C-alpha cells in the first residue's frame, strides 16, 4: 500500500492568513492526488484533483501543487469557513489511501 | 446534481454481518465515468477506502478487509451495497458511500460526491 503522510497534523492560523499543508507519498503517485475538506460532522468535500485542478465551485483561494511524492495545498486569505480538517488522497493504485488529516484551527 | 444516501443499522452485534445500502439519485450508476465506493472513518480518526463497484459488475476491495467484504450493486435500482462479516469493535466507524469520477480528460479518480455518512457501532 502507498502511505500518505501529511504535515503538520494541526495548524493554527488567523483569518486572512496564507497557509500551506504538505502531503508526502511513500512512492510516486505522479499527479493522482486529491485534497478534501471536512468540517465537523460532515462528509469530506473535494477541493483539488489531479494534484492541481480546482474542483468546480471551489474558491480560487485554494490551490494545489506538486507531483511524484511531494504535494502541497495552499489556502490564501483564510476565511472563517476554511477552518476544518484537510485530507490528501492518492488514487494512483489500489488500495486508495488517505493522509491522516491536518486540522486547521483558529488562532 | 447527484445525491447519495446510506441506509442500514446503526448498531451491530460483535461477530455479526454489517449490511449497508447506498441509494443514488440524480444520476445513473451505468455512466462509464463513475465507480461507486465505500469509505469509512473511525470516530476521531482518518479516512479508509474500503472498496468499489463498477456497473459492469466488477468489485475492488482493500486487501485488509477482502476476506470479510462483499460489495455489490443493482443498477436497475441505482443502489450499491456493502456487506462486512465478523464485525468487531475495530469496525466501529462512520461509513460513507461516494462516487469516484474519472474521464478521458482527467483520468485521475477522485471522490466528487459523498453521502452524509452512517455511524455504525459494534457493541453487544
């Protein structure tokens, strides 16, 4: 199985800040990498796929980058609704695997 | 706009079999761009992909659960199901059904629609 490791596990930031979350794969997943946002008590929501493609309806303050084994999710100008948990996920090979999640909290 | 809805018991006895169904509305399971997946999340923990169903009848399972798992579908009813046998406390989780989307322009599978989730507790 491909292991996905996110850092940091938690992050404190303020409204208006820019934050970056990192996801590392144990082997290359080329660009078969997605990012999800999960608010408490809710299902995950797709933000980014193919490492850098913004899902329809997602604000442009979200962006993704990277390829191979190292990926980033960047959120510019944090809004109140962005404080949530973020998950990366590889779909390069079965079983699909997720990172452990990064909890973004208000400072 | 496709919608997915899980249904099934909230409580399962240890050693028994969990049966969950996902009903898909607003779209056809026969669309070749989509697979139909199950994902679970133990309370306070991360997400785990369980397996997939494709309209051709093929199913794909995570190896760690394969010996206990069956995923099937009924495209005439636009439903797919999960059966997980020999349940233990470690299987307590929120179970989500989701749609995995891929196409020629973007072949990278991604879960673009999710059900609200169904909490399943294993306890006597």
